[in-house]
C-alpha cells in the first residue's frame, strides 16, 4: 500500500518582520495564502528511509536525511516508537528555493502521508506541533487556505477569504537562501528602530471581501529590500509585471520568485504572456488561491 498527499505552495500577502530575537529568529506577522501550485508526496513501505524526487529542479532537492520530508518521517516515527522505514517520493511542481515554501510543503505532506500509512492516528494538534518543530512555514502547509502566522510564523490563526485571488509567479534564474535574506535584512536594519510586526487589518479585510483591488494596495513584504539587495535583477521582473498590468507586484516570501496579483484569470494569463516574453525570468506560472492544505489523494 502507498499513500499520496497533495500539498500547496504559498504566497505571503503581508510579511512584517521584527528585529532579530536572542535565539536568532525574528517575530513575524505573516499573512499566508495557499495557492494552486502543488507538490505530491507518496509514502510506501520500505526496508529503510529513502527519498526520491522528480519534476522541475528535482536535482536541487537533497535526498538524504536533511530533506524536510525525511525529517518529518523521522520525527513521527520517533514520537510513536517505530522504525522510519518508508520510501518518500516527491513529485515537485512548487519552485525549489523560490520563497513559496516548497520544502515546507513536502515536510507537511510526508508527515500526513506517514501518519496515514503507519496508522499512527495522530491528532491534528499533534501533527501541527511536529510541524512547528520542523519549520516556521510547515504548519501552514498542513492547514492551507489563508492564515495569520505569528511568533516565527508557526502560530496560526485561520482567516476568512471571500473569493478567489489570481496570481502570476515569475521564476528566477537562481535560488535565494532564506537565512541569507534574513541576514541581509538584519544588515540593512542596523541602527534602525524596527517596529513590532503587526497584521494590517486592511489586508485581512481585503481577503475577507475577496477584493483583489483592495488587496493590491495593502500587500507588503519587509524582506523584499533584502532580497533585491542580494538579487538586484528581480527589480526588472517586478517592473515588467507592473507594466503588464498587474494590480500588485512583490517578492514572494524570501524570494526569489516574484508574485503578481491579477484582476481575474484572463488578466493573469495576459500578464504571464508578457512576463514570459520579457526575458526577465526563466519561467512563469499562474495559480489561484486559497487552496486546500495537505490532502490525502488516495492509498
């Protein structure tokens, strides 16, 4: 028997970042929206823990025990006193090292798949607890939809969304390291008074109303200056998307994927075509949100 779980990518419609804490993390007000780009993680019984991967940029995915999916299997097996003997196969469609939580999605997918395969019967609260131990974005990958993440992003409050939001994602020619972007954020903020991160009520209201025009004037990402400092060419992609008619343009999370909010599906398709021809990115994808969190497809 095997179990396959589908998990979504995310875009941050607000990412407010506080100053570095003594533990090296940063407090966040992180408004997540899951979107319809997905990875699929399949768990199959095996003689030992093994990870394989296929799909775009699969050669960049580690296949040892540093892989977040592998770490999820190890954490669940340890909690329930069993051997982590499972083959995890990841079918990737979420950009690798793109600021869209692909690794976190695979982690949540593996956790849900192994729970189903092994019949551990973990509660949702237990799974979220393990997710939070494994990474700041992992709990949201399990939950999906829309949510406000506080703390370092792992404490979630689910949010109401009143309609679909259409996005275009431009994939960059190389990746960006999330720790490197946070280090650059700290460097750029030296000597500055960095306020406590707080969710913008206007963002939450726009999501609840399902109003893309209202959301467009409120989206923000405090990590964007750091991402642009490390990868200045992203500015050309952002400019191309704005010129193509995007309601809003921003770096997704820590980057380097750039996200463009569109009025509707037809507008998203038009923007994607212009970006694809602009020469400022290596590929373009369209998606909509909210999307469901980790979902068992079958066994």
